[in-house]
C-alpha cells in the first residue's frame, strides 16, 4: 500500500435525483453542504447507473461488474458476498473498513456484509424513525432518525479508528426513499411555499411505447395514503388533485434531502476538524436517479434521463481541482476501479468499469467511452409494472428496447407483451416526449444505434433477449 493512499468516505443515498441538488442547478431546493462538496471538488454531469433499481445498482457499485455478471438482476436476487468487492480488496491491503446504513443486498449466510471491520445495516429498506439495525452479533433498535443515526455511527467509528492506517468508510442513507418521512427538524420546511411543478407533470404518454402508459407509479393515482399522510381534500378537480398530490410528495421528499444535506455537513466538518480533508476522497452519490413528478411519476426503473442519471460529487484536494466539472460519460461500474486505483490496489480482471482517475485530474482519455449500456431486468413487477428493457445511450441519442418478457427471474411476472422500441434525440427532445424510432428521417441513426447496442452487449458479455434462457 502506497504512503499516499487516500482515506475514502463514500456517502450514498437512496433515490436522490441529481435535479434535487442545487450544485446541479435544482430549481426546487438548496443543498448548501452538498454544494460545498462540489465547490471543493468535481461535479460529474453525465454519471449514469446501468440498472436503475436499488439492489442491482449497489451490487454493481461494490463489484465493478454488470448485473448479469454479479447475479443481482432484481430486488429479489440477493448478493453473494463471496464475490470480490472494493471494500474487501482494500481491507486485504491494510485499510480499515466500515459500513453503516442501508445494505439491501440480502441478509444472513452469504448475504450479510463482508470485508468490513465493523458494520450495522437496516433490514431491507429499514425505517426512518427508531429503526432496527442488524449488527454482526444480532439486531437492536436505535432511537432517533435514520439519517442522524447513520451519521452518528460513522462519526463514532472515525473517532475510534487507528489513526496510523488509511480507512474506507461507507455511509449509506436510506433517505430519501419512499415513504419520505422527514425528521422533526425539517418537518415544517416548505409549509408556506409551492414547489414549482416539472413541465412534464401532466404527460399523457403519447408519442412513445405502450410501456410508459402501463407503468403504475403515477402521482395522480398510484401514491398510497401512507405516502400522502393525509386524506385528499374534498371538492378538488382532477387537475387540482394532481397539484395537491405533487406538493405532498415533493415537499416530504425534499425534507428528507435536507436532512441528508445537514448530515453531509456534519461529516465534512469532522474531517476538517481532524485535519483529514486533504488526505480523504469524499464521494457523494445515489444508487440511481428518481422521477420528481417528471412524466407524472415518482420512482425510477425506466431508462429515461431522470431515472438513469446519478448525482456524483467527488472531493480530494490532492488530486481534484476545486469547483471543476466533467461531462465525460461515467457509470456506477466505474466506482470500484476508481477507489482501488487511487489506493494503489490492483483491480481484478473480472471488473468491467474503468478508473475515473484521469477525469479527476482533468484529463479525458482519447478512448473514453461515448456510449453506455443499460438493462432493467425486473419485468412487470406487481407494484410498478415497468417492463424489462435494455438500451444504449450516446451523448445525443438513446435507443430503448422493451423485449416483453421476464424469463422467470425472481420478482418478475410471467406476463408477456409485444416487443417495442423507443428512440430519442436528446438534443431536440431532452424531456423524451416523442420517440422518433419509426421516423424515416432517423433510419440511419436507428441502424447505427442498433449496431452499437449489439456491440456493447457483446463487450460486457450480456445476451440479447431472443437468446436468453434462465435455468
């Protein structure tokens, strides 16, 4: 291990959309402590997940592999922790490692966290208030608010660590995941204001595949009483009720984000006070994006931009120019190689991403990717009914194939649908409202994207739906 190996603090929230961070230009909230992290480091403007659902994305982040390789394709396919992961590889090279917060990769046997000196995690999604947590020696309830508790545990571990050795600390918040329960300190935020509505809140799903209209994650009809937390007022028109529901949803979501922001500030303050900031890589991200009323939706799953895009902020003063930004295309499968590279720990041949170190130094290699591969495997699940799909995104275009079946994977229904396609010109249609897949003017673009999709599938070792079998 190199004497210059940095400490690593990896902060990950759940379902935090980048367009709810003021460093990314949010028009609906302010996040001063996340902005502080961006001001001291780099903001990645084209960071994407390869599968927009919690468990699979977390497996890809840990292993640097796509889900058909790590085996975690749906929420119902737990992670086998015998697989190499970046915390375990760092630990083998002398790093102190700890994990506090959301795990959501299965529990017991081969599924509990491995490669950590100390850990405490929520069972499944966990609770916001007085959550039970799983420790290596059993379960116990912790009084308080989940976001504060995770931060308290992280700060306590930092105080107890061996100061002579580098460390890797994973701070994994459950917020702002549904059902969006704020803490007392932020419960009254936004009470007297109306949050601006997104321009696609009243999307009618015309001009696209049937898959968009079939999804059951619409604010106007699919939010439950536990989400809204009070009855819908009587006498509202359908349009007025949609606006009311949006305000109930987005305000609680943003209140949960405000608590995360405050707790990121607590961590940054402690690193400053301990003189650790110059020698510590601090990362903030979310396991995927989220629809904040965009297309009339909450949740994620689709390959549409708001779901596909991840926030990614990194600060490491010894390497990263403060206040910089990067528009190169980066993926969640890149994280593991990046952390190992900075720690001077060899990556494994099985890893499929690429170290972001050149980008952190302000250099984009000539052979850096200009396209990315995405696959959502959780076909037509009972609650959301988003159909399985895969696709390719370039800097300008996006091609999505809804292949119509789930192949018997856990968490999927056995319903089948006619395959369908969407093609978006992101330059002319950044909100993805009109598919041009069947437009003759885009015939050559479509053919190029189909070839690129085939190339990327082969490159990562995945199979097209027509040839896929699941035993």
